[in-house]
C-alpha cells in the first residue's frame, strides 16, 4: 500500500473538498511556511469557493490570503494568532464574517468537542514516509515539535500530509502516525528554513529589560515557589526570556533543580536541561535550531500535543502543572486584564497563543512589561481587547514598580516583606501618564471584525474595526 | 528670529524624533508637518509642544517636518530647540 498522491491537486480531489468546507493548518513553520499559500493557490485554481481556514497561526508570509479573500475563495478565518498584512486587512474589515480568535488550548478543545469541525487537515510534514508516518525533526524544513498539528490529525475527516522529504518506510520517530493520514503529497519545498526557526535565541542586552527581569525573578523567590521541583514557562523574547536567565542564576545559587520547563522552547531552556537545572522540557513548538536538535536527540525533551499542553476540555493538561509563567503584554488594565491581540491603534497584530491558557493554569502568573513603550503607557483604564482575564493574572512587573492583583493579598504581603517596589496598579498608571501624558483614546466603528473566544469556549471580547482605518 | 538655512536635529531611533527645518519668506507663517507612530494618541500634544517652542524662540516663519518615534515632551522640546539654533 502507498498513500502518495501524484500531486497536491490530486490529493485535494481525492479528499472531496467542496465549497463551504473547513480546512486546517498548523503553524510550526511560522513565517517560513509555504504550505498554506500553496494549498490555497491550488484550491483557487480548482474553482473551489467559500472555504473556512482554521490555521493555528498566520504570519506576514501569508499575505496572499488577502487575494484569496477578495476572490471569494476564503470566506472565514479561525486562528490563535495572526500578524502582518492579512491581520491588518482583517482589521480594516475585509471579511464579512468575524474571525474567531482562540487560544492554543481553546483550539484543540473546540476541535475535539466538535465545535470546530475540520473537513480536510493539511499537515506540513518536515519528514514523512509513503504511509504518512510524520516527524518534525528530519529534513530540510525541520521545525522540531509538531504539537499543534496533532488535534487536527486526530479529528479532521481527511488528512493530507504535505512533505518535501519523503523517506523509506517506516519513518521514525513518529509524531503523527499512518493510522491518521489519508494521503501524502511530495512537493519541492514546504518552507524557508530561515523563517521557520531562528539561529540562536539570545537573552536581551537591554538594561531595562534586565531590571524588569531581575524584579520578576525576585517576585518568584518571594512567592515561595522557588524550590526543588519548580516548573515554569517564559516567553522567547525580551524581558520574559531574561527572567528565565535571572531565575536560572537563583536556581544555581540555591542548588535548586526544576521539574520541567515548558512552552515554545528555545536554546536557553535546552541549556538548562543539559546543565541539569530542569529534569524535562515539555515542548509544543520549537523556536530555534538548538531546540530542534535537542528534541531530536534528548529523550528528556518531550514533544506533546496542543491538547496535552493546554486543552481545558481533557482529563488534565500540562498548564495546570505549571508553578510559574512569565508573559508579555501589549496593554494591561487596572483590572489586570491583558491584551496581546490588538495594537495601540486597535489593529490586529497577534493573539493569545498560550497566553490565557498558561495564565489560567499557573500558580503564579507574572506579566513583564516596560511601563512605557514608544511613549504609550502599558497600564490603561481598559484594554482595547481583553484576551487574558485579570483574575488569572497575579503580578505586573515594570521597571518602575511591581503591582499585585488585590485578590492576592498574601502574595502582596510577601512581596512587600521582600522589599520589592510594590505599588498599586493605579499608581503605576499615574506614574506612566506623568511622564508621557495621557494618550487620547482611539475610536471604533460598530463593525465586528473578530470574536475572542476564551479557552473554555465563552466569548470574552469582540474586536471592532477602528474608525478611519479604510486605507 | 529667523530660520536662515535648512537644519536637522534628532534621529529615527525609538523614543526619539527627527526634526527637519527649512526657511520660509516673511509672513509665510509656520508650516508644520507631523508624522508620528503615536499620531492617534499624542499627535495634538506634539503639535502643541512644537508650537510652544517656536513661539518661545520667536520663530514666525518656517517649514518644520517632524518624524516622531514615540519621543517624550522633553525630547521633542530639545530636538526642536536644537534645530532652531542650528538654523539661525
């Protein structure tokens, strides 16, 4: 038996994809991905219309979807994160149907419960055999973990693996196996390696980032969670990764060993694993080449599905085992609600990803952010788009002070005892406005361009088209 | 005071601004163009600050172009003041 289809077109024909159906993609090839554009180009040529695209994330490289929308090929989008020209076009109202924004845990919940039904899943497969045994660690487009693709492969009616590295049967290791895959298509290239993973993720040299990270590490220590077996997740950039750096120094100084690090994994976390500072890494997505190499070679670096990571609808997901998560924010309001989806002009430039999932799961959720970013105060009366609810956020750390959610009275006392610069979040907001002035609020039309679905399926906010954004 | 030559001050780094100033004839007045990444939030405030510095220095006629990268008021004042002094 052999599942190799002669061409992408042939595989789409075999899948019986029709007008109005839903197709899905995963985003491990990130801004180097060729598969989304390739598939939609083929669908367009085949004359299929009104397609819903459920992609775990879309990036600047997916600009050509704007034309697919204008041509009526795409009628709807369902994403966890979206940035670049397509995101801006959506903000300007290019789609009649609002885009559904989910979290990395909410998406697999919706897929498994059937509220997000996928007719055909396209799996970008860095390596596959002719039966559809797939992994992400071999081939020219190796991306490491394939975690976000697993719910799609499990639940879609039809599954097409698109690969540029067809290997003899049986392929191993196996991330997605042949019992789930209908057809395999060989193409010239599924992605541009330079856009898939970065070379090496470096810890920031920005001194303000390190002030913030230093405070954040102090907060973790003062919370009492810095002890043997600590588990944590941080972001891959700026003050968030710098916090991992400061946390690591404290762990070394105190001789503490962590149980696991989780998330989008970077070389920094790989180093901690190899230096014996954490026992395991739990990985849904690799951010750099070191992470890809590690997940291939190190059995303690574990690939998990999006459901295992963060799905609130299963019998236990890993975010619930997190002690500490350190996250960024575009805006945070005085109720501690966080926006990571729209920019200061209300234009879409991101999404939850795992933000709201980890915030809900972790014992301690820390937001790290500069008090001012390009003059704009980070603390507002009300965030433009609510993505992560304030009752799941414990501490905001800025270079000027640390604000604790008033619901966490004990934590506040511990931080004060540790001589951290604890301030009321209203005081932080006032301090920012004293330096920068109060920003004028921007205005919106009543056209809804996006719906923000919280991880449990409830609607947490709506995204409106800003006024004067017709350009 | 009169702007006699084209001048420039500042940079396009984050949190800075670039000021370009050119002479205009008598009674042509102030022509001020502002381009800011925080136009929607602080565009009016930037105009206010620039106008105030021009007034304080007695500049009646000039063309001024501002490219702002999120500078604070103190930075805006300093850059505009420098551009003026270089142009006198």
